[in-house]
C-alpha cells in the first residue's frame, strides 16, 4: 500500500500553519483536519545531509506510518518535519531513533500506545 500524501496547495498551507503540534528531539509533528482518510506530508531539509541520507530518512518515516496506518484517525492530515539534529546520528542508530521518536510523539497526539 502506498502512503496517502497531502498534495493540494490549500491543504499544505493549512497543515503547515496548524497550531496543534508537538516537538521532539528529532521531529516536529503537526496535525490538521481534512476530509477522508489520513494523509501525510514529510519534510527533510538539506541540512540533514546529502540526498541519499534524506531519502533514507523519508523511507524510514513512510514505512513506519504505513505499518501503523490503521491507528491514525479518519479525517486527519499529518506534517512530519525532521530536525537537522538527525545529521549527528550514525547510520546504525538512525532507524531505531526515528522509529522510537515517531512512536512516542504520535502516542501523545493520538492517545494510544504505538509500536516503534
């Protein structure tokens, strides 16, 4: 299954300007309401490393969201912004740290315990 993405301009603007957010050491997550199924927008700035590393970070986040997709409530959009602090992590720790922080932050937002 392909992870549904936020693609419409006015939805992106609404999501980026959303007040409902939570911030961790590596990630910032914002939530906004929408119609239909849950959708995601992932941003990884160039300060996080070269394209290969940025793409790997996006793949890790997309895969985690895809596996836990049934937990996300209907009618929500999610904006996941990666902090440049990710650049300091080694390749071995990257996946474990990102998955752990995703589970922790989304658990606080959704109110359910999620698996890393």
